[in-house]
């Protein structure tokens, strides 16, 4: 944040995550690693995807062939 014009601080990782996800718009698509923190996974699948019509794909990033799809 040194020499930055703007910055934001959040009280937790989930607060930061939700803040960034609120920038998405109806119909956007999120590609996320499948072994992400459980709270993040639940937020993406049960809140963001359902209530904001955001498409969510959880993928195994260690499998490069699957990731490229």
C-alpha cells in the first residue's frame, strides 16, 4: 500500500472476499480453486451464485488440462 493513491482494509479474509465479489455483475463468471476455504466455497455456491446470478466454477488447479477447459 506504500505510495498507493487508494487502499482498503478489511477485518478478515471473508470480509475482503465478499467486498471484492460485490464488484461482480449479474451474469459474470467466477473460476475458483476447488480446495478454497470452506466459508468461501459456501459463499460462492449458496449466496453469490443463487442470489446474484453469478456463474461459479470450482476447478482442480493442479490438473492443468482440466484448468484449461
